[in-house]
DNA sequence: CTTGACACTTACGTAAGGGTAAGGTATACT
DNA sequence: AGTATACCTTACCCTTACGTAAGTGTCAAG
């Protein structure tokens, strides 16, 4: 079947382990789109995109899996609401949806900018230290 | 006694909890410089600096406490070697020490720069998304 | 139809603490 | 010296996010 990946392929492409994927399924964070009768999990490309999103939120923003689950569920709810609204568009509810989405995006931006700032400060200190060491080596 | 802090003060100044500090002591990562007969821990300013270093390595570089412990112990060993070498300075051993220190600093720099790159990419995407949402709101 | 690679479940282990209980200690006030 | 009370101690169980066996099942190829 085209485009369906077994767990080993997903491991290879994402860097996650079997155990992590099982765990994500246990907590309902990432349920594979297809499950064979034998129990085998099959993942779609969309599942992979969801994993990338999860990893971003976890590794780069440092969110917990519980928070990530909440965010992804909110985004899903919003997406399906937007689809519904397209058939029956209420300008106010659409505005409210946009505002909620913007608030989430801005929260995440603030978070990442704060982390970036700290990390740049550390980078500077480390770079200075390395330069000092290089100078000391040259002088020796 | 001047300059000695009780655990509550350290909690206040570092943001760590009592429990975390006890845990760091359990695993030998941060042993308070003074311990009274009653069991009470007293921390020095140098202990605080060590905590700052620990937090940097943990939060900004994402290292495990075990790795951090290893790094700090290596740095300490190096520092005392440098002191010893000052009394009996062998140019070669001094060079070797400097080179080892430089290698560590460069490893850390590479790590942080890789993370910075990913984070800037995510920042860009998030900023674009937020802008798109703001435009959509304005147009609504 | 067996074999080897991969997959599955079950279940206990680990890291890094959080929360709370039950009680000890340091200091300040009387 | 007695006591209040604020802070401290140890100790134990809970949680998150997996790691690590151990044993069993499945699937595609030969």
C-alpha cells in the first residue's frame, strides 16, 4: 500500500524510538491512522507531519506532552470549526477563531524569543571563553 | 555567619525547589559547602555560581544531570591541575589542559549554535503565521 | 512452510524531580 | 528557661517520559 509507513520507517525518519511512539499512542498524543488486525501500526505522511510538530513544540519550546496534546487538539478543533464556518460563515465566530489562533501563536513566539535571548547570551559567553583559550594557546 | 545561605534563600534566588536541591545533593551534583550538626545545609556564593552553571547547562543546552556532573567534575579537575601546574609549570601539560578546555567549549558552542539555528527557523515560521493571522483579522 | 526480520504486548526500571507528612531546629520574645 | 513559629530535616509515594528486557506474534521471501 502506497504511502503507509511501518513503525520502523517512522523511527528512521523521525529519530523517535519504538517505545516513544507506543507511549505517544498510550497517552493519545499520536494515534497511527491505520491499525491492522494483527495489531501492526501504519502511519501516514500526515502522521509524520504531526510528529514533526510535536518534536518542535517539545524540543524547541520545551513543552510537556500534555501541553502539546492540548495545543494540537485546540488546533484541530479550530481547523474543523473553520471548515464548518466556511459553509456557514458567521463573521463574529470567524473573528473569534482568528483571535484565538493569533493568541496561541503569539504565546509561542514570546516563549521562543525568550529562549533565544538566553541562548544568545550563553553563546556570547562561550565564544568569549573559547577565544580567550585560543589566545592563551597562541601565547604559549 | 556572613555570606552563608540557608536552603530557603537559595530557593528564592535560584528558582529551584527544596526538593531539587536535596536531589542534587543525593546524586552528588551539588553538595552544600557547610552542613551543621542538626543537618541544616548552608550554601556559599560559590555554591550559587555552581547552581547557575548547572541551570545553564540543563536549560539552555538540555544536558542531563549526569552529563552536567561529568562536565563540572572535569572542569574542577582541570582547575586544580592548573593550580598544581602553577607551582610546577610544565609547558606541555599546560598546553594540553588548554586544548582540552578549548575542545569542551567548542563542543558546547556547536551544540548551542545548532539549537539556535533550529529555533530561529521556528521563530520565522511562527512570525509569518502570526502576521498572516493579523492580516486576516484586519481584512475581516 | 519455514525462516528471519520486524512487530506486538506486558511489565518492571530510571531520571528528575513534586507533594506531603511527621517531626527536628534556630531564633526571637517573653 | 520556656515557648512560639518559621524554617528545616528525612522519608515515602506520585508523576512524566520514556528505556529495557522477555516472550510472543506476523509478514514477506525463498
